[in-house]
C-alpha cells in the first residue's frame, strides 16, 4: 500500500470543501477507495460525538456519549488507539459482526484541541502501524480544514430539542420539568426568555434570569390570577400564536402585562388539557419575526413537557394510593410508621382512637353499613383536627392522630374535640393519648397510647385518657 498516495488522494479535494459535513464526507469517500475498512468521522457536538460521515457498514451509531467506546476514549484523551484485537478491548462498540481490528485517531484543531475522531475498523488482517501514521495525517488535515470552515457543525434545533426531551423525561419533580422546559424553549427558539405557567404558578426562575424575565415575573405577579387565567384560556381556546413584529399594531388586552414588561416578540403555546394545563410563553424584547417552524418546535416541546408532568402526577397518585386506605382515603401503616419515627419527645402526641361498638354495627347491619360508619367518622375527625395534624387508619376500626403540641393538656383538649365530633354524627369513640419520652421507641409510645385507650374502654367508653408521663 502506497500510503503517500493515499494521503494525496484523500487531501486533494479537501481545500474545495465548502462546509464541515462536506469535508468529512469527501475524506471518508476518498479513503474508502484505498481500504475495505469501515470508516467514520465523529465530531463533538454539545456533549456527544456525532457521526458526520461514514461508509462501509450497514448501520453506524448516529451519536455516541463523549466518553463511550474506543472513539470516546480517543476523543477524551487526545491519544490514538491501535487495537489489533477488538475482542479484548472492553470499550469496543460493535458496528459489524466481523470486525477484528480498530484504529482511531483524534481530529485536532490548529490549537491541538480534540474536536472529534477518525475511526477505521477492519474485518481482515491488516498492518495497523502504517495506517496509524496515515490516519493521523489525514485527521490533522481534516481538522485544519474544519477549523477554517468555522469548526464542527452546530447542534441543530431538532437535536437540541431531543437532548432536552431526555432531560424532561428524567426530571424528578414538576418544578424541574418546568425549569427544563423553559431552558429548552430559550435555546431552541433563540428568544431570550421563556416561562411555563402551569396550574396558576410560574416555573422556577433560573439562577441568573434576564432583565426581561425579571420584569415579566413582576408584572404577572402584580396582574393577579385572573390575568394569568386569561392568557391560559386564550392559548387553549385559540391555539398557539406568535407576533409578526410589525410596528403600529397593538397587542390584545390579554397580553398587556407582558408588553408593559417590555415584550415585543411572543410565542404563546398551550400546554396540556384545558382543565389542568397551562401556557408556555417564549419572549424577547427585540422585535423579531419567529417563523412557523419555531412555533411548531415550541408546540412539540410543550407536548413533551406535559407528558412529563402527567407522568409525575400519575406516579404521585399511585404512590398515594399505595400508601392510603382505599375506603377512607386516610394514610395507613406505611407512612404512619415513617411519621412516628420522626416524633419529637414531649412535643409529638399520638392519639389512639377506637370506634365504640363497631363490631355490633357490622354484625347487625352488615359490612357495608360498617364501611359507611368508618367513612363518615373519618371525615368528622379530619374536620375536628387542626391544620397540619395528621390522621391515619391503621386497622379495621382503629385510627391514630399524630399532632404537635406545646404541652400534654393541649393534646387532651384536641382528643376531646374528636370525641365531640364523633358524637355529632351519632357515634362515640375512645381515645388514648401518649407523648414520646426521651429515648423511647415509637412502637413503645403507641403501645402506651393503646393502653390508655383500653383503660377508657374499661371505664365505660366515650372518653379520653392521657398516658402517664
């Protein structure tokens, strides 16, 4: 093999390439005339290596994480890799089933910074050392031409959207989804500001919001919920809209808070269903003219954001169902155990509650009647508790309230409110009260509350007793 000729043939047309993809395609095509190897050029785009040109395989990887495979190793280290036997290299990424050897060299810009790799894979015996020098010289020439053409190709808007879609699907909270969606909208649209309004609430502000976003948030806060509802309603009633940026044409009244903040360009896109969704607002203080493709991408982003929000809400409902009593809707033993494990000695009171005569109801009127008693009692007890107090159903007719108090007498008063609430619906309950002692286990505290409860039962029921301190 005349490697000097290979270099001349491959680099001959390189100066005539008018774009980076064209330079990569010419390099791969010309090189493929001299070797049966599978050849590819991968360039760094954002956080991945993108395959810009390839030949010699039925399928290639379109993108590879920047530190994955032999190609990722070479890009990360800037050092060539000569692999005579790919079966012993744990980083090898299979492209063809018959590949035996791989040679990968970095593509460097004139400053020596790696901007990608040139990769060759063979399925027949090959002397790799001569090819190593040849491949590196070709990669150096390609790197110089890419630098002259302005560097690796920029990430396209669809690629940006794809990257953000992955972040949306893995976001752990609604707030994070709203933040990712706003960042994606700014980056994909190239407008300066984006906010997602959902459920009457704006998404989290970025660490360094633009002046325009700060003004928008202030105006929307001052405008009040009704103004926000009008924006959402307009988007859901009429669909996505965008400004033409033409002077002399006033905005509709719904967008007055935005124009007062300085918005001159706006894309407004509905998010989710009418009854539960919101609106994505993408704005700029420059008078621009967003194209319909930008609006379509924002609509696609809004759909992805809502899918992620809906997934999180579904998971939350499932978790709530898994931790809640299906009859009364109260939380049950799982979350109760977690709650009392965090009880504060002398401050957290456990109120053990038992329905008086409940077995008689079941035996006389049937279980459906008993269920109605439990549901009605659960609602009455919830209404009698204070905001922040928690009520759990831990057995058939057994409930426990967990409350924070400043002294034991306060817990007793609240327990007496519960007995009064039960009487108002024609039932009676027995309540035992206990506060955790220093060093006492939650189970032991609950046992003392139960003991106080059964003492009330022995004394005639329908009452309250505080366990001894």
